C-alpha cells in the first residue's frame, strides 16, 4: 500500500490548512478504512527528518481511502509525494481514522 504525502508550513497551518481533518473526520463512520497519519509529536528526530525530506513543518500521510475521500469531497489537499508503507514513520499518530 502506498501513502500520499502532504507537507504544510506553520504559516499554512495558521491560515487553516488543517481544515481537511474536520471534513475527513466527519466521514470516518462511512469510510472505515480511511487513515491519515503524522509522525509522533514525541519523536523530534523523525519530525526533523520529515521536514528535511518534504519541506514542511507538519507532514501528513494519507492512505488511498483518504485520498479518494478528499477527491469525493472536493478538498484541495496539495499532495507532493507518494511513499510505500514501509517508509511511514515507525512512531506515528493517527490524525484521522478509527484505530485498529
């Protein structure tokens, strides 16, 4: 499975870039396999590595279900890369979705 990467600067976050969380969160009951992850807030080394790799202060990883749901809802999420699940942060936080 692959994950779709989004990276936001703090300025984008302050301007409302995280609105997707509320909109996707409202559909979790309908789309049970929807998952959006970020690096654990406690893993500062990993967060720094992701910032260096993807260029944003906050980096999110959307699974295919989340990507399709963004398209269905008409959300303009600026995906910048696609990575295999093996490259997800080992310590990660579920931002949107139902825990396994």
